[in-house]
C-alpha cells in the first residue's frame, strides 16, 4: 500500500489565512508602523504634487520684453522673485535711447502693442516718444521700478555655479561705481538686439570740431534749421533722418555705399498715399475707442497683411517678383530717373526683404532735392571743419550725424561663462553662433533669451513674439519649480541640428542674398541668424517646450520625489476639484453647492 500525499492549497477558502484575514486590531491601521523611508534611504516629501519651490530670476534690460514678463508673472506665476538690471536711467530700451529726427517704428502702431494693453495711437507708424510713453505708462501703472528694476546698474560678469545650481552676477552701480553681487536660478536676456551702438571707424572723425552725434545718442531737440549737415549711414536710422531733416537744413550730404531697396513699410495698404505715414483723424480715433470689437478686427486685418509678407521673402516666388518690380518702378520714379543714382542704388542682385523695410516716406525725394548731395564712393576723411570726398574736395559742415548702427555680433559685452566656457569664445570663432530655437544657448543651463540668434527678427511686430516667448519661459520655470529641477540645459547636438536645418532653408530666402544687413552683422556674406520660417511657424514651434531636447538634472536623487504625499495642490488651494468636467461660469474656483439639485435629483427625494 503506497503513501498518499496531497498538495497543500494556498487558496484563502482552503486555509486559515493570516492575521489580517482574522480582522485583529493592529497599530498599522492608524499609521504607527508606516515606514518613513525605504531600505535605500528614500523618503516621501510631505507636500502636495504641484507645490512650487521658490526661485529667483535675474533679467538683463528693462525694455518691452521685461515689462511683459513682470506683468504676466504677477498674474500667472508664484514663488518667483524677479530682479532686472538696467544700464539706463529709465525703462524703455531702444525707444528711450533713439530720439533722432524721424525715429519711428516700422510696424503699424495698432500692432506694436501688447494684447493686454490696447490704446489709440496718434499715427499709423508711431514715433519714438509715443512708443516710449506707452511703455512708461505700463511701468508706472504697475510700479515695476520700485518692485523689480534697478536702474543705472550694468551687469559685468555672469558665471554658472554648477554645485549650487545658480548663476552668479557681478553688477556695477553706475552711480556709485560700486560692484554688487547677486545670484539666481535663472538668467534671462531681455536686452534686445540693437542696444550696443558704435561710431564708424573713419579717419579724422574725432578731430571734427562741430556737432558730432550718433543716432542712438542724438541730442533730442537739437536745432538743425539752416545748418549744413552730413549724415553717415543709410540703414534704418539714416534713411529716416535724411527724410526728416532735408527740408530744414541748408545743405545735406549723405552716403549710400551699397545698393538698398527703399520700399514702403509693413502693411502699406493701410498706410497713407504711396505708403506714407499719417496721423489718425479725431473721427478715426473716436471710432476705435467706441468700437473695441471693430478695433480688434482692424488689428487683425493689419496683422493678416504682416503675416502674408513671408511669401515674398522666398527667392523665385511670384510674390518676390512682383515686389521687386513694384519697388524698382517706385524707386526709379522717385529718383526722377537719375542715371547715376538708379545705377548705384537700386539693387540688381537681391530682392526686397534682404534688409528689414523701413518707413521713410520722402527719403528718395530728399536724395534728389536741390540742397542734397549723395555720394556713392567712400569718404576721404573727416576734417576739423567737415570732410573731404573721394576726389579730395573739401566740404564744410556744421553737424555730422553717424547713423552707423549697432554691434550685431550677438556677443555679450561681459564674460558670460558656463561649464568653463565663455560665450564670447564659443560664438566668436569661425563657426559663428548656434542657438537653441533662438530662446536658449546649448550647454548653458537655466538661461533664456528674448529675440536671440535665429529669432524672428524680420517677421513683423515683436510684441506677439514677446508674449509667446514669455509663456514658453513660464512653462520652463514652472516645471523647474514643481519637479525640483536643478537645471535644464539645451543639448549641443540638438542645437546643431536646428542650425543645420535653418542654414539650409535660409538659402531659399532673400535674407541670405548679397545685401548688407544687420541680420548679417552688416556684411554681404555674414551669418544670417534669422528664423527659418514664417511668424505662424515660429509661434507653433514655441507653443510648448520640447523637453526631450534638454539635459535635465534634478535636485533629488529620485526624480519622482515631486509626487509628494499623494495629494495635488488643487485639492487644498480653493480651485475646482472637478475642473476636468468643465467650469461653472468659467471660473476655476471650488463651487459652494446648495441643496436645490439634491432636493430635485436625489433618489430619496423622489421616493426611491
């Protein structure tokens, strides 16, 4: 007879179970035995998911970008300290600095404003003082200087401290000459592109004994009536100055050293006759003030025209051919068919759009006026009383205005160092500049830029681009706050691939043609570090961050430590905890429910 063996069942219904099944009271039920950490030392952080750690942000420059950043940060961000260092004595950036005769924006005024601060404007293309007053009104209404901005402070050294996870700054107080120090998790460059003006390197310039001014440091209100004036430079500033002063001065000298397309500014179909600027009538202004919906429609129609311009930037397109033919005919007519000027000035080898268009009605007419002399050959030298031309002939002048532009090399004016590499060395070599989508710098952690290299520099109004870039920056900063991130760093390989695409695509555009443009550092063959697509293309790319393009370093060893104690901040901060079903009255606030629906819809209310 064999031994009978039966396999023991593990099923609960065939065994006695354990102490939990016996329903015996335990201390574990009341949390007494819950472990505080695991065998590796990991401990749950006692906070709700979504809690934002406190961080500090330092901004460079108190122009339009910083003002929008402050305004939206107060509305949308929390636990974020902000400090802005501004070298000037007031806010406003380029619109504070540039006050030369005729200085105006090349964008229609109604579209050169923030979506949250709409006002009536006096002119179609507004002049510098009115734009500055608009920006100043934003600062004053929000008291931004006292809250965030340190005027007359210039950043002189910035370096990333990897151990601490902060940028460290040396800043000079320009009033006291004292060096102060600061540190912040994020450094944002809001200084703009055209902020470092330069005098031309012309023999004898400093020997001139008359009035010498640069367009970016023009003495506002200086009287030119009846004076002999030389204007050096034929870029945006130069053409506006010449057009503005020609009828006031007794004699006007100017130089055009390379061909330029002189066309009407952006949205010319809404401008005055022949693309001219105009002052809105009282009736027009009253209509816009009384009809905000129509004002929005007007802005949208003007913006619609701005967004169409990218089509004529493409070489060989029908739009490019039409723009070239139209511009040629306009220029030849306004130059009165002058054979020398038409031959030297009207471009033969590049299309309109190679340089950013500038509204300067009257410029071409000023060139052929009786009191105007235009040189297309180089200046001989500057003398104490004037200049000598290319033939050695002397000309006496009372005033020299240098409208010779800015340093557009993209190189910072101070040491800017991350991981032992100075950006001036990284970008100053033969390979040029490589940015990450214009808003970041590869290998530079926690750094963001408004309108950086390969940005939408020639695409219309900066204002919508500033607003989109600000939202992108807030997404980045919020992620760092919530997930306790130490640094986000754009990857070099990703940035190089972005530039590879951009450089190849840009060969299709007028921007890479052989004109001299500040887009290309004033060179015919410079690096065209401009955005490779339309405005809408730019907006879509920066709709949200591509975190897969970043190296992310966390403050915690466990990157999911931010999940915290199992609750989400919404459950305690007063917002609607069923928001995913929709919001009552569009307000994200926990409703105070009454008894009405329960009395009507509960089962017991109907006897069930």
